[in-house]
């Protein structure tokens, strides 16, 4: 039994240590501002097209399904209200984080994994550069900044997708849809919708960095680390979604 638990406990310990070192290096010099800006462009701007596309169609599909269900009770006017609440509270943060994890956790793991197996990270240490501060911290900070921004964009585009369906299929007016969407949201919904992607950003970035830095076994190891990073980040996003939602539900 102890042998079975040894591996997971060791992994949790190593991941926690890496996260602590990365967070602790934020205030230390050098700060690598240029690297942070580059990662913001790669992670944030690079993920924008897929985020916009997925957000639009997720909102459109939700409006189709919710409008059909609400039509049975003569409440199609509440379609915007339902779409906005689901997007802001749950679907927007989780779906955006999953997309960014699939695109960037794998990219981070493969990039750092390639550096690890080619001994570039060892050379960096030999030159006196801290790999965590140089490689992990900029990716973590960039993801923490850009993922909430991507979530806000995804939420708005999703609402717009629901608006298109509401107007074309359920013949809602723009004023009816947007006023109900706006009035349905409370400050707790906004806080929840922004807190989740901020927390998810540490999972997306640090999981990718963790598996990248512990890559072994050449090119096969890089592929294995990439797969593990995406799977682990996706599972953790769903687990954290449950616990964060439970906290907010209990608080209201």
C-alpha cells in the first residue's frame, strides 16, 4: 500500500515545491518582463481565435437548447438570462480553461521537455540562471493575466451567439435579450466567473511546466509529458470547478 502511494505523494510534493518557487520568484530580480510579454502574446493572443470560435458556438447551442425548453412554458424571453448565468458562472471559465490547457499546457510541456532532454536547462543552471525564474515564472504570470481576459471575451462572444439564435429562431428583440442577460447577473456571479480562471491559470501553467521539467527518455518522453500535462490539467480544472462552485453555493 505504501509503495502505491509513494509515487503520487512524491509528485504532489514536487509540484507544490515548484509552485512555491515560482510564486516566490515573482518579486525577485531579474523579473524577465520581456519574457512575460512574449508569453502573454503566445498564450493569450494565440488562444484568442479558438476561444472566440468556441465561445460563439457554445452560446448558440445553449440558446437553442434553453430556448426550446423554455418555449414549453412560454418563457423564451428568459433565454438571455439563462445563457448569461450559465456562461459567466460555469461554462465560460471551465471551457476557456480547458481550451487553453489543451493548447498551452501541452505546448509548455513539450517546449520545456525538449529543453530538458537536450540538456539546455542543465546548461542554464551551470551559467547561474534559475530555470524556475527564467522559464516557469513568466509562463505562470502570463497565464494568470491572460486567462481571465480570455474568459471575459469568451463570455461576451457566447452571449452574442445566444443573441443571434434568440433573434433569428425565437424572434426575441435585442432589448429584451440584453436587458434580461444583464439584470440576471449579480456581483457574486462576476466574482465567481473571474476567480475561477485566475485559479485555473496556475493549474494550466504549472502543470505544463512540471511535466516539462521532469521529462526523461528523449523524444518519446516529450510526447509522454505532453499527454500527461493535458490530461492532468483538464482533470484538475473539473475538480477545482466543483469545489469553487460548492464554496459559492454554500456562501449564498
